[in-house]
């Protein structure tokens, strides 16, 4: 069955058994070297953004009781948070881009199960690809939502600080600098190109789904028989 499957995957080329098994080995190793680190990164990035979101939420709650004389420390603390986010962007934003590509591939495979079940030899294969699609989609959605919530927490902090300081008859230099820094949106990005927001999540999922359908329409399966009914290729 593996022999039949691999021959169809390489466009029905007649290959020797050693070459076919070498292709199987290369495929398995490539999946392990890509999927395992990618899933680990998705979990790590989600947790990291979640912790930053909670930190900013706590920061928002604390500024309601901060006296004017302590805004110098408030300013330094917030600059430290922004500096940390900037370091995250420098080191990890490119991996968010690769995670987006990985999610696109898993979505394409998941759609293949629905649109072309004849490509899979058994129900177990279909379920395994479906589980991969669901797991990758949920992991990527967790990453995107955590990045989105971080941006929204920073926006809420700006609104809260602006509300508090607007009630004061006058503001000192630290408070003015604090507001001016808050006006610069804090967000994480995809390879420093696109900020991760709610609109980004919807646009990404819609675009990937559309291109998956486009690629599937371009591809023709008329020459491929149902491999569950094939004994010799």
C-alpha cells in the first residue's frame, strides 16, 4: 500500500523499492524536523504573548492608584515592556511568518481530505490528516489571538491612562512622555510586515482558504485512480 501511495505521489513514476522507501524516509524526517519545532514554537509564542498581555493588564490596573510623583517609575517600567516586545520582534517575528506558511499547508491537506477522499487509502489516513489540520489550525489560532490580545491590552492601557490624566488640571513631564509613548501602538507582527490584529486573523484565514481552493481547481485528478481499489500501479 505504501508502494502504491508513493508512486501516485510522484506522478506514477515507476521507481524501485529502495528509492520508494528512501522517499518515505525523507518525507517522515522532513515532517519531524518541521512539525515538532513549529508546534513547540507556537505553544511558546502563545504563552509569551499571554504573559505580556497579563502584565499590561496589571499595569493598567495599577496606574489608577499611582500618585503623580511616581510616574517616572511608571514610564521606566513601560519602556522596559516595550523594549522586551521589540526584542521579541527582532528574534521571533520571522518564525511567525513560517508558522503562517505551515498553517497554510496543513489547511490545504485538510481540504484535500474533504474534496478528494480517493487520495487516501483508508479512513485512518483521512482521520490522521484531519487531526493534523485541526491541531495546526488551533495552535496557529492560539498564536494569532494571543498576539491580537496583546495589542488590545496595550490599547486599553492608552485609553485608561488618557482618561485618568485628562481629569488632572495639569500633567508633569513624565506623564506627558508616558502618554506620547502609549500613542505609539504596541503590537507584535508577522516578520515586521503586518501587525497581528483581529482583521489580520480574518484576512489570513480567508486568503489561505481561497488560495487552497484555487490550487485545488488548478490541479487535475482525472488521471489518478482511487488507490483503495488499486492493486498494481
